[in-house]
């Protein structure tokens, strides 16, 4: 392998069952977890006083509450850098070598912050039901889940606690995958942007990230993206976890798992050399502060896309979560791409009320003439019944304006955890009716 | 055997066989049974529905006496209580489209399902689609009568029987500003790449979201003399009295609140909360005057640069607000401001 290569082998180990045991090991689809060894590997005693480890499987009468993020469990066994680069030392460009990945397992972090929060910079309630009518519409109802319920040490600040939570989840992600280090993989795939027929259209994935501040941010190579100018990522860097989520707002939050398992990266890789030439991923931050900066953001995104030769751009914001303010940056990016000669398609959520009679998009430009909808966030799914077991807390507050309610009781929630991402994956859309 | 539905049909004087432009001033009238295109409509409805009466009005007469005609028609509809009201089709005829739209809207408001038909460029379509009316898409002229009547009849039967209505594309009506979330059967990523390739190859494709058109609001002309003008503060910042007595939500507000600022020189921290969920509220809590600049406005008032500040502060939450709710809230607050004789409004945003 050449030093500057971006060729990545991903070896997958399918996980169907999780159990606690006296030794952490992988065997025939079952991951046994030695709780004490896991806790020792991920401890952040100055910041996180206590970590509970829980397991949840699809179909169980189980609800996970106060979910902040979810990550894929993976480890880099050879190649430059590490998985989740920038979080384990130097920010060496990732995207090469050989990874082991636990497929079908998600590592969830559940926590409540120690200090009061306000306005845009406060976490919103996020709930996963492992069975029942809500399960098809929330993320991680179909994965075997290791849930880390984290409690803050006395007198730590929200910022310190948040930084600690990122370290805990990423160390856990590596620790669990390490169990497969000595094993031969069951399935593997090599990811590389190999040469294609020259006539295929050159496609970039343009990903607008969420960055407003603590509780509402995205990390690139271990640093928040405040001030980030649009830049280019190799898709393998995405697969390696170059983007880590620190955004806890609902429902348009991009989960770390949804970045490393990006549906656009997977789809564009699948078609690379078939009917497209996948050129790379352009990232930049949305939620710019002024109209000038939003327009500038659009032009800077389009500029990078064009400089890497794009004929076509597919754009998402926070994995489909185009809600308010960030829709303006998003539309400006579409406009700029079209003006730079790039044919652009954008994936959007729709707002509006349950019966769909309110306008659903807060901003548009005439250039945005090819939009894919992932459905309306006001769309109601049936209320969930009571559950036998709750992980993460005793009460929930789906709406900040309401009083907390019993976490195990029946719940009528508009958007469950990862709703927009899930809706994109299962193929919800919206029509004029 | 389902019972036959009762239908009232509305057409203009031209389609009522009364003549061309010379009949445009024909006053509104009603007759038993069918007239004009109602015959074809009756055929299509078959034994499933009966047109019990036809209302006819000249286009010119309607535009001259729109409200009076609407009242007249509604009185008749209240008496006849049809299961469904059908108007037109109006094709691209502008005045006819406006009358069909207005009467359908009145019928819907009275709880009578209504269906009309127009060409997409009919001004009645622009005006009434946003009111969620069912307007079947037609050709520009009566060349498309047969297809239009067929679709109108099919949709009218469904609406009269309160049956589930399909999508705009399936039923053949114009998008009416109602969005329904549905499974597409394929992940967003697949659909996006396919749409992108079609766009790149310059092949036809269909955007899944109809572009909204937004009303352009021209800025008002400057006031000649602010020093004699009563000014008011209206804000969407969610700055509320401590404890949020009016229960304004942090997002998606559907109401507003008014607070007295009489005698206050500035907003005192601790007496105000910020409930808006779309910005970091810390600075607003530390000094509410930085969101609602009462201190600065009182200075201007003292210096005589503005006439006087109204004693009430009007507040809602703009975060994730729906356009329709915000329009209503704006109109409600504006009505109060007008009542108070306010001549200028300062709208600090977030």
C-alpha cells in the first residue's frame, strides 16, 4: 500500500446477540461482554462518576431514554491513523488499512447533563422503543444495543461532561470490536475510488453539518466545526468515523452512527463505476449567523465541489434534517452549485402539522427543482404502549413545555430518536394529497 | 346498496346557455335539475348521485356582487343540504374560476364537501389551492370537458361518501397545499441518485416537493414624522414574564401574549424569561433589553425622537412557527395595534 492511499478493507462480524460473561469475546454472532473489563477500558473517573451498562435486543419490551448519541463499534488493525481519528491522538488522515466492525451492533450513550441549559443549546428528549408500533420509526430498534448510561461526577460542567461522554463512547466502540482482532472475518469489502469509464458523471456528496455550540455541534477529526470552511473528505474517512456527533437536538440530528454508516456514501459507493463516478464528500457547516455568511457558505461549498470536478451533487443537511434556519444555508448551497454548473439533488425533511395543511418548507430558491422528501416531521405515528423495562431514567419529557412523565408508561411522541435518518432509510416520502 | 347522493351544481351564464359576454351580467339564479355541462356530469354520476339543482350566475355579475352572491348561494345550499357541491369546470376562464373557487370555499366552510375543476393557470387556482380546495386539473378550454367531468364526478362521489381520497397525482387534482407522508418503497439515497442521473442526462424527472411560493412583502414607506407617532414593540423572541404565565411554547407557537411595560424604564433581569428554543437564551436572561431594547427606546422617547411607546409589549415565539399560524398571529396583533392607534412598530427578531 502506498503511503497516501485511501483504500480501506472493512471486515464485518455480524452481531445477533449480546450477553454479559466473564470474558469479552466474539463467537458465532454472539458478543460476550465482560462488564468490568469494559468499564476499566472506558473509565473517565474525573468526569463520569458511574457508568451503567445495559443490553437491549430488537423485539424486547424495552425503552431506552435520554439517548444522546450512538456509534458503530469498530477498530483499525492496520493502516494510518485510527477509527474516529483525532479522538485517539494525532489527526492523521484516516481512510486506509483494515478495520474490524461489529455489524448490527450499536453503542448508545444515555445521560442527563448536570447544569441547566437553555434555548437552542439544550438536549431534547430522545427515545428508542425496541418493539411496538413506534419501533419501525426510531433508529436502533433493529440493532443489538449496548447502552452506556453515564452519570456526571460532582461539580463537572456540561462542557466537561460532554467531552467525557465522547471519550467514553468512542473508547467503548474500539474496546468491543477489539474482541474480533484475532479472528478471520465472515464478510469483508474493500472500499477505494477506483478509476472508472471517463464518460460516467462525477458525483459528490455534499453534507451540511450542524454547528451552533455545545449540545448542537459536529466534530471533524476531534475538533468542533465552528469556523470550518467547506472542505473535502474521502468517503473512507467517513467510514472511519471522521465525523462525530455532538448535536442533541431533535429530530434532525445526525448521529455518529449515521455519519460512519452514511446512506449516501454507501449508495454512491454501490454505484461507483456502474453508473456514476464517486468523487468524494464535501462538508461544511450550516446555521451560519447572517445572510451574507449563509450565501458565502453556499458559494464556498459549490466552489469545493466544482474544484474536485463534480458534474452532479447530492446534498443533505444533518442526514436529512432541514428544519428552520439551516434550510437557508442549504438552499444557498443548491443555488450556488447550480450556478457553478453542477446538477444538484437535495434530500429534505418537511415540517408542518399532523394533517399536512401547513407549508412544509421554510425557504426555497428556484434552482432547488429536484428535491427528495423524507416525509413530514409533523406526521403522527401510533402512540406506544407501556413497556416492561426502561433503560436510562425513570421519567421522560418529550416536550420541554410539558411536565416529566413516567418513562415506562404509554407514550405519544412525534419524533422518536433518529427519526429523520430512519425515515430516509425506510423510504418515507410525502406527496400532495 | 348505497343511497344516491344529492348534488348541487354551479355554472356560469355562458355554460348555462344564456349567451356569451352579453350574458355576463346575468344575476344569480337557481333551477331544478341539470343545465349545460350538468347533463354530462349527471351521466357520469349515473345512479350514484343526482343533481337536484343548478345555480347559474353571470361572471360579471359575480365579480360585481361577489359577497352578495356568495351569501345568496349559501342560503340556498343551507336549505338544500346537498351531500356535495360541484362548481364548473372553469378551465382557464379567470372570472369563472374565481367564482367557482369562492363558492367552493364557502361550501367547505359550511361543512359541505366541494369539488371544482380548473386549468393550473386559472387565477382561481392560485387563489384557492392554498385554501386546500379540491380543484381537478383540466385543459385550458372546453376541449377537455369530457376528461374534466369524469375526474370531477369520481372525486365528488368519493368526497360525498367521505371515502379516502388518494394523492393529487392519482385523483387528478391540483396540489392543494396539503402534504401526506407516505412510504415510497425505496430509500431516499436510491431515489436521490436516480433523480440526479435523470437531471444530469436532461431526462424528465419529478421533484418530490412542490416548490412553495412565498408572498413578497414590500417594506412600507418611511414615516414622515416619528416624533409624533405612537410606537409599539412586537417580538417573536419568546421573551415572557417569569414563569411563562401564558404558556408560550419553545417552538411551533399558535398564540401570542401581551405584557404591560407601563412605567418601566428598562426590562429588569429576573422578571423575564426567554422560552424561544431556537437561540441560546443566556444573554437574553442576563439582560432582556438586548432582546427587546426597551432601555434604548425609552431614551428615544425622552429625547422626543419617537412620540410615545405603547404600554403593552406583544410577544410570540418564532422558532419553527408555521407560516399560517404566524400570519394569523401577525394579523391579530396588528388589529390590536390599529385599535390603539399605533403608527409604527419595532420588531426585534432573534
